[in-house]
């Protein structure tokens, strides 16, 4: 199945914002704590568009509700949702007022909500101090860990890190995690597991906190515990179709309608670190089922993710859009669409996986003519002229003029071919070196879906042909980082290549290549799209980018990239100009 999660997320968030009251900075019919999670849903979309859409939903909601500092007179859990939303708002915008607000909220929780007089510790759920439950303590742990990650020199007694580890020690010993590795709702008056419902969000928020503790300490026990809870949830809290199911379905109240998206948001956060394919497949199963089975004609999403659609509320919408938004890939200044040919958004009628993100055919593996790559029916690119770049390579050159593959761009709505080109064997000048083949097309109708296709022509004696990258717009030649060469790091959850200080403890080349030839002497610009997950701790050098002459080894352009060169956690474009 080929799916454009970017387009699906765009349509889902458009439907969500129909409930947004811009004069009040909130979503009609949602409870106040749910506004915070609607903000979080918008933050996913804001990240997908690399800061180009829906920023108003963050700023307006903040500006029109800041009085009272988002501190709730009733429950500490309600405050916690706001702290998480504003920490992430700080990450994606770089605006320090959001981080300051999160600190203010946390201080209220720590100063007034934690005590050791009942059950030896833990956060109270409400300010009347009648109940110690799972979600409030999971939120407290996660907020503390994230504030530590954004606070230089945070250590020792009373630090955010001390609060996070203290909370986990208490929580892990509280008994709320049952023998099946599911988390019940809270503690009884006797400070024992109350055996109440294992809500999906109770299995979710803890994943984020434990993942952060792993990132902070490098202690794999945190990651192992997070995985055991995630595995229990996706084994037990599911429908017969394999989609996430809330225990109250089909009769959930307005609060409970929000819960499942909170689990999926944090499962995706865990997956971004451990890259367990089981989690990716679970996210995709839910995203695909929601769009196919739990959606009405207005792109509103219902409660039961295996369908059928029941009714629309902003809680259901902001919850159900999460599986799609976490799988959507950012479109950036350098390239509006950049995927490896192996990306699951593409369909493949024949061929085999090649390398980290490539897809290949040969005379022995592809014995019929058919599409080796097609999809993913994207509709979010604006109408107008675009250029798609196909990077293709062969393992042997030849003077044979037969066309190995046919490239085309097709309007998926009416079947019209917008651009097409044959690729004969003899145009490849070097074996095992990807060459750029570009097609320029015009998509005239707003919202029309287009697909990019590579058709294997089944030429007798054909070499192995590998498609590595398919990239739209940007410069004259674009490369997906996962298809370059690497000395350290790993494939991220999408199409990028990443390193982190927990696992990559020495300096080396994150990416190198692709040994592309320039068409002639002159001035050129090589642009690198980079991002960091923490931009405010120091001014250290996080990377060095350079361009080298492969014949002589001479560095013709170089630049050190400092942490504070990043204004937020979104992709930034770093150009280096070279003269040949």
C-alpha cells in the first residue's frame, strides 16, 4: 500500500482547525487539558511543514490563555499537559517564553503536588490530594527529564534530573506496573495497584519519559523497560484488526477519546530512538486503517480506528491524526519531497531492497516488465512547475542503447502522464555511481495527486539498476542522506542519517559522497540540511561540513556548524559556496 502521510495529515489538520476558535485561542467543545494536546498535534504538523504552517495555533493559544500561567486549580495532570506542549513549542520555534512557562508549571507541580507522607512519595492527581495515579506521575517524570535536557548545568539535589530519577524510582516500585507490563490507573488508599483500567495513555507517556532518561544517561535499562511496556500495549490493547483500541470503546467519554493519540505520539518518540520495526509497522497499520476505514467525506476521523466512522469531535480528530503526522516527512527549503526508493510510501511490483534506502532490479531478479517503484500519490505540492530528480546507477556500463527503465510523472486523479523519459543503458558513464535524471512537469490543478514511477523494461542481459533517491525541487542535484556513505551513525526513523552522543562517542564522517561531477568551471553552492534535537545548551561545534575535490583531496569549501547556529529543532539549510 502506498500512502502519502503528508497529504493525509494536511487534510486531517485542516479538519481539526475547523473547530478552532481564533478569537478565544482554543478548540470548541474540548476540555482545557485537551487544548494542550491539540497544540501538540499542531506541533507535529508544524514540524512536517518545517515551520511553514499552523504556527498561529501555538502563539494564539498561548497569548489568549496565558493569564494564570496554565496552572489548574483542580488537577496537576492538567498542568502537566501544558508543560509538555510548551516545551515542544520552544523546541520547534526557539521562543524562550514557552520554555519559561513550562518551568513555571513544573515548579507548581514539584512544590505543591509531590509529597512523601502518603505512599512514600509521588505526585497527587488533584489539588484536593485524594488520589495518586499513573498519568500525573508519568507527566511529572517526562517534564523533569525534558527540562533537564534544556537546562545547562542542571545537576544535584533539587535539579530537574534529580526529580526525574526520583520519580522513576518511586513509580517503578509503586506497583502500578502490573505483571503483564501494563500500567493500571493508580493506587488504592492502601497504596497498592488499584487494578483499574489500563488506559492507552498510561502506557504512552511513560515511554517518552523513559526514552529521555536513556538519552540523558545512556542506561539501556530505561529503554528496555519502555519497550516492555510498549510491547505489552500493542499486544493487548488492540482490536481484531490490529489497531489500537481503548478499553472503553465504543462508548468513551470526551476525555477518553483523546487517549490513543497520546500513546502513538510517544511510541513514535521511542521508535525514533530504538528503530524497532515492530513499532513502525504498528504506527503504519493504524495510520492506514484510520484513513481507509475511520474517516468521513470531510476528512473527519472517528473513535474506532478499525472503523467504521462514528461521529466527529476535535478530541477524536486530534487523537487519530497522530499516527499519520508522526509518519509524515518534513518538506524543507532544499527539497519539497525527498525519499529513498525503498521508502514504504512507495509501491514496488518487482525488485529487491538495496542498501539502506535503495531499490534494485536485474535480469535475474526482475524477469518481467513492470513498475519497480511507483507512488506515493502526493497532493500537498502547490500547483505549478516542479522538477523531480531520479538517482539511478548500474553495476556495469555498456554501449547498448536499449532503454533499461522508463521514468514518468503521472496525475493519479485522471491518469495523464505529465512527463516521461527513457533511460538507455549507454547513458551511464561510470559503474556503481548514481547519476541524476530529471523530469520537469507542471501540476496545474490544486490538490491533484501525482506519482513518480520507474518502469523496468526487462531488457535481455540487463545489469543491476538501483534507484536510490527520488527528490522534488531544490537544487540541480539532491541526495537523501541515508543513501550516501557513512562511517558512524544510523538510519533515522525516516530518510535521514543521524548520530547521537550516547552511541557515537568518537568523531568521524556522518555522511560522505556522492562523487558527483560538476558540468563545468564556475561557482556552485552545496547545501546541507541539518537539524539537532537540542539547540540551547552550549555553543560547541556539532559538525563540520566540507566539499572536496575527489581527484586531489583538496577541501574547496568548509564550515563549522555550532549548536547555536540552530534557532530551533527544525531543519536548517547550511550553504557552502565553492569555485571550480
